[in-house]
C-alpha cells in the first residue's frame, strides 16, 4: 500500500496529473504514512524526472511550470501534516534570487528558482531589475544561505560584482554563499568577481546550490 | 492602421491579467490549440521544407494567435489586442520598402519571397556582442565598413569600458557610453569610407530608454534603424514604448526586434514558428516598425543554428514572406567563435536557411555573442557572400546544403569552441585578417562552392 502511494505521487508528477497527485496525497494522509517519505520517494523523485526531461528538451517550460504547480498542490495537503521541527530538518536552505539591476530577463532565473524550490530550498524570488541593496536587505531579512544573481547582458553583469564588493566592504561576505548565472557569465567571470559558484544551466544551478550549502554548513 | 496613440490607449485599458496568467492561461493554451488545429508538424529530416501549404497554415495560425493573445504590456498588466480585421488592414498598409542610409549608401529595404533572386539586405556586425574598449570599437567598425563590400547596414557592438571604466547599466556611465557609441560609430564609418551607411541597431550599449534617447542625440539619424526590442513572449514594457514614441516623433525607422524562445513558453519548433508570425504582426501594429528583426533562439544552447531552430526559422520565414510585404531580417547566433571551422559552417547554414526562405539577414552573433571581443569582420563578410550566393536557390537544394552542414557541427553545439579574440586573428593596423584566418576562410569557401553556393568573387 505504502509503496503504491509513493509510486502514485511519483507518477502523478511525471504525468502532470493534478487530480492524481491530490488523490495520492489524501490517501497518504488517511493511511497516516510519513509525509516526508512521500515527498522524498514520490514527489521529489518525480520532479527529478521532470527536470531531466526539461534538460533534454523532451518537455518545455510550460510543462515544467505545471509540474511545479502540481508539486505545490500536493504540498498543500501534506504540508500541514509535517511538524515545524521536521520542516526545518528537511529544508535544504534559504536562497534569495533575482535578476540584477537594469536587466529585465527572467525566464531562466525563474526556472532556477522553481527547481531550487522543488529541490527543497526556501526560495525568495525578487524578480527582475533588482538593485544590490534589495538583494542584501532581503538576504538579511530571511537569513539567507545563498544569494543567487542572474544577468543576461554584458552591461548588467557588473552588478553581480557590485553586490559581492558591497558584501566585502560591509564585512558580510562570509555570511552568504553567492552564486551567479546568465548567458554572458561563466566560471571565469565567477572567479574574477569572487563568486562562490556558477551555474551554466538550471540543473547545474541546483547542484551548485547544494554544494555551496554543504560547504557553508561545514565551515 | 490602428494609430500609436490607440496602441497606448489599449495598453492602458485592455483586458487585465497577471503576467503568469497571460503566459499560462492565455498564450500557451491558444498556441497549442492552433498548432494542432493547423496540423503543424516539425520534420527534422527537412530543416528547410518546400511545403507552401504548410507555410500558409503557419501564417494563418500566427494571425489567429495574435488576434487572440495580442501583446501583453507588463507595466499595466493589460493586453493590447487587435481584431482580425485590424490585423488584415495592417498587413495591407504596412511599409514595404523603407529607405535606410544616406547619400551613396541610401537604399530601399525590399521584402523578399522564398527562393527570390532579389538580393538580401546584409545587415552586418557583431550582433550586440561586447567589445572591451573604445579603441577596438572604432577599429572594428572601420573594418566592417572597409572590409565588407556587401554590407548594407551596420550593427555596433556594446562598449564594455569607457576611459578605462567599466560601464554599468543604470548609472551615468551607461549614458556616457551610449553617447560615445554614436559619436565613435559615425567617425569609424567615415574612416572606413562609407559615412552614409546606416547604423541599424540603435545603440547596443543602451539598456534603458533614457540612455538610448540621450545617446542618439549625438549622431544617430532618422534614416538609421532604431532597434527596439520586445520581451518573451509577446510582451512589451513602457521603456520600449517610450522609445517608439520618440522615434516616431522624429520620423525615424523603428526596427522591431523579437526573439521567440525554443524550449520556453512557445514549446517546440512548431510553436516557435507560429509565434514568430504573431511577432511579425506585433512589429507592424504595436511597434509601428519599418522592419522586423527576429531571431528564434534555442533556450538551452543560446544559438540559432540547431536543427529544430533552423526548421522554425525556415517555415516561419516562408510563412511571413509569402503572406506579408513587411520586410524582415533573421538574425543568427552561432555557438562557436571566430576562426573555427564550426563557426563558419554554422553561419553558412543559418544564412542559407534565412535567405532561401525569404528573409534578409543580420549577421551576427558569434560565440553566442556573449564572449567579449570574440568577433571579427570575417564572419559577417562570409555571411554576406553566402547570402548573395544563395539568392535564387531552390528550397530543396538549400535543404540539402543545410542538412550537410548540420552534420558537420550539430553534435558539437553543447561544447562549441569559443574561438579566438579579435586581436588574435585580425591585424588591427592593416584592417585585414591574419594569415591563418584567411586560409581557413578560403578553405571553407571552396567547400561551400562545391555544395552549390555561387560566390561572385
């Protein structure tokens, strides 16, 4: 029974079936199964498959968004069953993400935000055209682990450096891991400006965030 | 045609949606419904299809899409919507041969058809890529003017630094850099012997409307092309509408820029093709353009030379050129960079596809236009020669060329070589390519000639 419910949660995500996910999540609650196990073995596993399919462009952005919506629909049912302590235990970390000042490109950044969320991060998406000061204020407010900045233009990527410089000048550089991404950026650029990580694709960004988090917690 | 004032009125009063709902409840379902209704199907075996009926179905789907989803104004959260009658009227009254440039370089931009012998307009440069400083900016622009005889207009690069200071968007440095861009570009074209050549991408350094308008005061002309962009998919904001208001009041030419994303809200190549047609209508109706500049682009690889993007470019270009007299360019981005075989194969494939399918060309961005100083006049020169060499060629012959070229590079797209920097393969004093690049160019040109491309020199 238990395995069947996890399988149903998994399939519901992969098949983008909202009703099925709600049925399976309700079933899990009725059977008093561990919701964390359902998330890990069903929903998250399904999101991994969805992420892989998107990476291979077997599915496109609308399907990815739909999968995230379905994931959240299941979480609305499972969430109340999880105690605050358990939630904290499974939360991977907190990310503040946005596209830097002057830049209005945000499709790629939104995909990263979504994948981070379904990977277990608490994500605060600040949108586009975000000044360095706003990144910093929000990171302080939510006690972020990671600040993630996207830039699609050669004239706006300098704002990634700007934030890192401000963190250094204010003596706060060690409080946050900083990762960057966007078409004109690169690992070399990340090294040049002193960022901790660079994600070339949305999937990379999730792996980088996980690595940075484990690094931060082991410091 | 619906006036610009009425466009603004509709941006302020049209149907209200959140951006998310516009994406997922308006745009995506209607696009998918129309792809199915008009039986539009991607054929990877034929990246340049020869199916007139399919092209016309893509056009009809694009018109129906635009009549349903319009253009979303992100500042007001409202849809600027048009009836099918207004769209048809706009297609009848849209510009067909705007004249760009001054003096000897003044010339009409003519709409073309698939397989047309009408020479394509060659809009050449770096596709907005960044150059590290002002000295190289002048040097490369002078070389574009003097080294590319088939150039009809120029794109200026983005200036990364001025007076040794890195330009940051949104600061006064952006405005100063835009002013220098206009001043230096005009001077460079004069030095290159073609002072009348139109600059057709406004000012690549400009991110804000303020910077573009301020910079333009220092050298842009109404006869230039004032490139103004949209946001994916089918969205516009007040900054861009502000620029349009300015250019129209100046009597200038808006070159309306669009970029449907393969893998994004459009989905696959079929959705990209239909959306590209809808964008064409947006360029006439909302942006009041003199021409459309479009580049369907691959979400993952950031280039336009994949097989699926090629198909979307070809069929949408055929759809547009068979059914509209409003001229348009296809802008190409290669994955590989200067002085690599792959870059030259990619550009030949992309340009062949565009020209045979009825478009004029902008070439273009090499190394995805993201690496600083990674471009030379050699790539746009070869692009212009290929463009003239395939004008009049049949789609079936072009299809064979495209397929052959794709097999040479498509597997390498994920790890494409970045190539060399400008100074590493170009003599900045003689304004000529280095010997190694010259030899590579000749070798590839011989290969392309064997495939049937008829070079004039």
